[in-house]
């Protein structure tokens, strides 16, 4: 939903440290200056108007690996004249926006997605007609600018945004970040020679130690589906309350009421001492949904590892001659040399034809490993690159029961049969894991990444 080239007529603002209590004066017409940070309120008398954003609140519900975020911001014009406020605010690069509304008194305005020029034209028409309106402009994938027009004296406007994002764990740790800061960007361009779309870089900032004038609050409810462990917030003081092992609610400490001057970072992991599973169910209006969570243990004992079989498919064609093949030899020597004694392996070399080390995989004994390394070391590189027959041959090898097969392909990928190779892999997804290494100063990434 956040797509470059589109605007939302009405959206949200995640205001942060960027909008201090003071206003920065607009430059005089014709003044030659660079894009240094400043902020202003568009009105007849910007110095007399007060900053209209009063509070920002985020309510986050994490279900499994999906974070659903509701952002509520309240604006009020405490000045004596109507004003138009311009804000720059951050957003997550992984967020998908699915809803927004603006409430003025008892009136509710729902967001609409429009083409860029059409949205700006409608906004300017509404603004010039004295109507309440807002316009969102995407400056970067994680930077937006919001215009709110005709905030009347005494008016209170509430803006609500809804978005979701996927949480991907790193080293078993889940991390949720609520961005609040768009730092000022350096630019050596003169303002007079810069397009209006780039003026967002001149955003304001607070000095070190200054508190944001805007109230800030955030609560996070976690329904992990499995026991939660090691929950912490490295950026703010928080309080965590557990309903049970899988449900937690994290609230902001009252001392952080002006903590919108830094990104909110929450981390936790799931119980990884043993294999865990969890099932989350959601009943919708027209269809139902579920999330199945599976978590591996933090450490796996050797007894818990099934038998492993590796098939190494090595490109020794003419395009691999020299540097690529030398790197391949080093890579394979390391991979094969570190197999466990309980592993099995085989090596298939291919160019115009192919040759197998053995008709079925061999135990990873010292003798067999040395034999494989010596065979690979003798290769010089030459001939065509018949990848498909090599894949067919490797995937059709007899497989031992209770062994997990992994196929490792080492090639520069310079073939024209990408789609045929992808189709072959698709048909064998239940037979083996697949890893592809692109070797060379430049490789066919379409093939390597597709495999």
C-alpha cells in the first residue's frame, strides 16, 4: 500500500523530535541558501501560531510474526488564525498501510488512494476553499510528509493510521521498532535550484537534552502463541505484565511521556530450550485465519540431528576455467572437509557431460573425503555447460532412508535454461534441500537466486 508514485489524501503523522516548540522562520524571497533544517506553519503570521500536534499514541498488537499498529495523533490550533501545518515523519520500511481516517468534531474523513498529481490537486482545491484536508507525500520508502490544511482556531483533529508489518527473527530474537525520528539530511543543493519534492530534507531537530514538546505513548500487546522469554526494551523504560507465558502487555513508563525523541525498540525471544509449536486463530467477518508457529530449540544435540546426505554438483565447464574454478576448489575442500563421520556425500562434476564419484553416496570417511578433494583438484575447466542433465542425474540418485538430502550447486550460472531448471527444482521440493553458490567475478544471479 505504501508505493512510490501514489499519495493518500488523508493519512497520519508520526511526529517526533523533528518538530520542536519553536518555529523556524521562512527565508526571504530570493534569498540564496542551502537546504538547512527549518520548520514552519503556513499561515499569515507563522511566528504567532503554536505548534498544533499535541500527542502521538501507538497501540501495537503482535500476533505470532505479524504486528498490527494503530497510530493516533491529536492536533489542536491554539492560535488565533486558521493554519496549514507541514510535517515530515518516519515509517517502517516493512509496513503495509491498510487504513486511515481523520476526525474533526463529529465528522469522519476516510482515506483515499489517488495518483500523485490528482491527490495534490484535490488537496489544494479543498485547502483554497477553506475545507479541512490532509495530504500524504512519500519522500523515501521510510520518509513521508503530511500537510494538514485549515486547522481552525480551537479545532481539535484526530488522525488514525493502521498498518501491519512482518517480524522476522534474527538469531531467535524478534524485534519490533516504532520509528519516531527522521534525521536532517545533508544536501549541498541550493534551495532555489531544488524541486519542491526534495525540500523535506530541511527538517528541524532538537538539541541534545531537549525534550519533545509532543506527548508520546505506546503500548504493545504480544500474543506469541508460545512462551515468551527475555523481553526487553533498550530504548525506553517500560513495564511488562504477563497474562500467561504466551501473552504479555508492555506499557511505557510515565517518565517517558516525552520520549518521542528516539525510536522505540522492543526485543524478545520465544522459549527455545525445546521444540515448540503454537496455533493462533482469528475469526473474520467473511473468512477465518490462522497462524502456525514452530520454534526450533536454542541448541540441538547431536542425537537430535538426523542423518545428513550431501550431493555436490560442481560446474567444471570452460567458463569456470581459472579464478572461478580455483575458488570452487577451495570452497568444496572446506565444505567436504568439515563433514561429520556420520554424514554421507557424493560429487557430480559436469561440463558437456557429467561424471559421478560413486553411484550412491559414500560415508564421509577420511579416505573418501580425500578422494573427492583430489578429484576436484585435478579439474582444469573446459567444455559446455549442460546444467539440466546434471540436475536430473543428481536428483534421481538413490536415496537412503532416514537421511536428509541437501543438494549443493557450484556454478557461475551462465546458461539459458533458467526456467527449465526452476521447474525441475519445483518438482523435487519434497526430495531435497537446495543451495546454490555463484562463483566468479560476475555470475547469473537470476539463476543462482532462483535455484
